[in-house]
C-alpha cells in the first residue's frame, strides 16, 4: 500500500511537472514570437531609415535663390524631418555617412563644396572648359566661384519655362506635396517625396544643355522630378536624345503595414496611382526608356546594350561601394567629352575617388551634387 501511495504521488507530481513544462513551453513560444515580431519591426524601421538616404544630402542647400518657385507649405516638414535624421546612426554603411548627424565629418568623405578636384589635369570636355574662367586657387586647392550659379541657373529657369508643358512639372510638384501632406495627417507618420532640390534640378538641366548628350543613363528615378528637367533639356537640345533609366520603385501601399507605421519617417514615396517618372510631362514621356528593378542586376546589361554613354546620372543607392560599382560599369561606354554626375555626394567620397582613379577633373556643386568631366 505504501508503494502504491508513493507511486500515485510520483505520477501526480509528474503530471504537475508536465503541466508546468507545457506552460513554460507555451510562454517560451509566446516570447519567441514576440522577439520575432520585434525583430521584424526593427527590420522594417531599419529599411525605412535606409530609404531616407535617397535624398537627404543637400536637403537644406541654398533655397534662397529660387524660394519664389517653391509651392506654399513646401518647407512645412523640415523641422521634424531634420530632427529625425540627426538620430539616424552616423555610419550608414561602409564608408557611407549620415551628413546630418552631429558628429558628421566632411573631411572623411572629401565633401568640400565648390572645390574642383584634379583641376590641374588637362580636360577638353566642353562643359568643363566653360567653367574654367571661374576657377581660382585658394589654400592650395582649386575652387569654382559659387556666385556664378545665381545668374546661370536663373537663365536656365527662364529658358525652361519657355518650353511647352514645362509648367506641368510644378503642377505635379504641388500635387505630390499635397499628397504626402495628406498621408502624414492620415497615418501620423512623416512622408518625403524623394526628389532633388530645385537648384540641383536646374544644375542638371544646364549640364544637359551644355553637353548636348544623345544618350543619358540614370539610376534612381522615383517620382521623376530630376528626370523631368533632364527630359526638357533633351527636348530643347532637339537632337533626339534619350534618357535610359533604372528604378526600384517605392510605391505607397496602404495595405502594407510597413508603409503606415505611426511616427515613422519615409524618405521616398511614389503615390499609389502613379509610376516612376510620372512627373515628366506627358508630351515628352517618350524621351524616357525605363526599366524597373535593381541597378545591380540591370545596369550591366543596359550598358552592354548601348553603343556609348554621353552622360550618366546616379541617384539610386547612395552607399560608397554601390556608387563606385555604377561609375565603373558606365565607364566602359563613356564617350569623349561625357559627364558622370551624382546626387547626395555628401554621404561618401566615391565620386572623388573615381575621378582620381580616372585622372579627370571633378566638381563639387554646393556640397550636394558632383560631376566628373571625361
């Protein structure tokens, strides 16, 4: 009898332990699921932060000259945007830095506004030759007089506005600003259109007008603000030039929770009803030959397809190694007198390192964009 009582007690204790074990396993499973969800949330947030690098550099650059062209309320998101980007880590990727971080060091990325690198190298590039009279020596380095751009860009703006349908760009700009404002209000998150500032867009227009390219390659289109200025310059040139572009679209999807996270910041947004490059006026949409996908996969085959490239414009993944990859890919087909242009050069030194390797002159436009002259 004593043995039976002991056996029953052991069975009872075993059952109790099994029940406890089941409970522990259940709680462990819940904990694992919570960790998994937290990791997923962290990954989404990390991805959203990386999207910000698309157009942060130069966000505050030189608005004064063309302030009258900006739509009402265009700067309403600057304060929360600038506060948020300062909290993004300083090191975004290898050799790639957050230029808005309090500890950002421009020397690490060779970001010296208005400087002309390798100015001593002889260059017969026609666009570079037009800038030579404005280059001067300062502290053992060469710089371009930044004051020349006010008149140059003003003239470019006035010419652009004479092109039929040019006003559509600014109507589209207003539409997009209202669209992201509505998203911000609706989802209590912060949405950024993902475009270059107006001065950079006019700088691109001027480069295309001066260089008269027939074949331009662009990586990173988004809504197409910069592409629209390039397209209008091609139309004005009248030589049948084409813009071959690659874009990995970030189209807003209200059904995707990663797009509607409260208090999150989204640095690149294409409206749900639109497609990449939609800001180009309809009359000139045939200038654009667009491929959708990752430039890492698509750019080599595009370069192989083209006989030559007269101008390349980078505005996609702004990490050092990816930018260098793109520059090296297009180098294979660059024509004499061509240009290699990049936006967001404040994040890394890839363009200057590339220009050094190729022994060509390169210019830092206002600390936000750059161009190498071949």
